[in-house]
């Protein structure tokens, strides 16, 4: 059975006023100009809390529990509301521009992330099927600016010189002032190009392509010289080496001291195998021990 609803004349006028207001806003003629054409009128309605559906009523007694009673004064000054709406529209425009800019930044960063990079559940960054390159931005390996180093650990600083580039640095309190080197351990120095100290403490590799493998306060100071370990040993001849022991020295090119204490190989190609207080000073001379 259909139910016939008879709307009183006063309510029809109120509905008409609301429709007129809505149409005026829609075509942009302004709130005040619409309201100016109608006498002040109070509009009452029941608004559904669930759907927002509006029913025009004459009193709050017609509202159900699921509805909220509301009134509107059509003759009120809405200039303040218009100002707030204008401000909100400007804010929306600004936020839209910000969102667009942020999206462009995200797209750019996403494009720069290599496809071979992934992360594991334990927080590990995994590079699979690609190379990882670190450069200092100066255009060549041999140009240094203190950047472009791969540093593992906190790299604690004790006033050390750290002007080198393209080095691998592991540990703390190291000095690295050249390029293409490796320094690990504690408080070691690499100042020669392509030099390395791979462990120990207080060791120095200052010669071109020189190396110290470990030990304590050892020095490799000339081209391609090396100290393998021990204490306070020095390899200062080109291509010379000290294998171990303490206070051993090679000053001759291509010379070597294998071990012992306070031994010296000063001649070109000379060698001391062990013992103490031995010196091989002649060219290609040898001291076996004692």
C-alpha cells in the first residue's frame, strides 16, 4: 500500500529556500546574494547518523534515535564561512602541489634504486647480480679528497689524517692519506699509494705498493716492500722483506730478513735467515744464523 505524505505549505517554502540556496551556490552567484533575496528563515531537519540523509521537520520531536536534530538560519551572515572555505580551498591546492612534488621525488628515487638490491628479514641489504662502486666524484682513482672510502665500523678518530680516497678501512684510529689501499686492525697507517696494512697495531705502509700483514709497530717504507709480522721491524729497501722477529731491518733493494732479532740486510739482494745481531752487507750476501 502506498503512503501519501502531505507537505504543509510552510515546509514547501522552506524546501524551496534550500533548493534556491543550493542552486545559487552551484552557479557561483554567492551565498549572500542568494540569501538577500529571501527573508530570514530557520530550517530544521533530522540528519541520519548513519547515512547522512536529511529530513526537513518542524521540531526535534520528529527525529528518531538514529538521527540528529539540526537547524540552519538562512538569514545569517555567512561571510566568515565563505572566508574559511576560501582558505580551505587554498590549503587543498597547496597540499595537492606538495603531494605531486613528493610523488615526483619518490618516482625519481625509485628509478635510481638498482633492481639487484633487496633486503632480508634480518635487515641485511643484499646486492645480487650487480657491482657496487664507491667513488669520490673527482674523476680518477688517484685524486684524493677524503671521500669514496669503504668504511667498516665506527672508524673512531684520534686526530688521524684521513685525506685519502678509494680505500677500504676496517677498525678504528687509522690514518689513510693516499688512494687504492687497505687498512685494518687498530691505529695503523697507509700513506703510500696502493699500500696495505691488513692487521695488527701501530703498523705503517708508506711505500708505493708496500704492505704490512700484521704484528706491532712494523714499517714498510719503500717500493713494494713488505713486513709479514713481528715487532718493530722495518723493510726500507725497494722490494725488500722482513718475515718476522723483532728489530730486524732491510735497507738493501731485494734484500730479506727471515726472522731472529736485530738483524740487518743492507746489501742488494742480501739475506739473513735468523739468529741475532747479524748483518748481510755485501751484494747477494747471506747470513744463515747464529
